[in-house]
C-alpha cells in the first residue's frame, strides 16, 4: 500500500479501522471496519482457575518489548491448526515501524531461556489494540494475556480491542459489541492518556493476580 506508514495506520486505528492481508504470501493490505467488534472488558476479565495456578507457579518469565520482531514473526508463522496466517511482509514492516516509533508493544513468555509464547499490539491513548498471539508451550500465550491485562489496568487503560470474539477469548470474558458502541468506547479511550509501563517489573505471579481487580 503505497504511501501508507505509521501516521496513516495510527489514523486508521483512531477511526476504528485496522489492516489485514488475505494471506501471508499476498502482498496486498486491506482495511477492515467490521459491523461488530470483539472487546475484552478490562475490569470484567475472567481468569480460569487452572490458568491462575499456572500464573502463580511462575512457569514463565515474562518480559516487555524484549524481542518485538521475533514475536511478530512467530505470530506470522504457520503452525499446527493454523496453517495459514494473515500477517504478510508489508504488515510485518508496518508494525516494526510502529514499534520503533513507540506505538506498538510486545509481551514475551520465556521458558528455559527459549521464547515460548507472546503477543503484540498497538497503544493509542488509553486504548490497546491486540493484534496477534502465539504459543510454543502450553498456556504461554494465555499467561501473556493475563500479564497484558494487569499492565493495562495498572496503566489506567479503558479499552482492550480484540478485533473479533473467538471461543478462546470468550473464556476470558470477551464480548461482541456493535460498531456504534465500539466507536463510543474508542473515542472515550483515545481521548485519555494511559501508561503502558506503569506496572512494576519483577512481580511474582501471585502479586500479578492480586493486582488484577477482577479475576473470578
């Protein structure tokens, strides 16, 4: 997409539009503004009991922005049950630029010194737009999501955009809202400031769960 860079992409997010590709080997990018939108209400976030146990056990070491490019590449790579992905090279390049400009962030889960899972997304004002996640070890991406929600709550975020509601995300409390409702939430969130780095580093899993205001 000629002439489409960081500022253009930020403007898209602010008006409720996000980019996708038809397939990883298709160089074209198209913009989506769905009639319905998936969101994860930050203060109604539900953590399944079995996942709480994993978080408390500190099975993963979680970092922020340690290896953004590696996370995006892992999200773009095919895997079991996900033979085709929508992240093509132009999208990879765009989000790398967004990260270098300070607008895109990643969370990484490490196990035994190896990257086991993670996620990445875009931050504008008090809105965070989750883009994609991956797992190479059981529960790694789920733990990354728990850490993300704790970070967003600590930073006074107002909106976690999941783009589409899936059965997987519904386990955490995701729900679908209309384009009109989403637009109101988006306007409110982008009109406020938030701090992605407000959460202290080095919290144990137990402390992290205590920091989340609703985990039932």
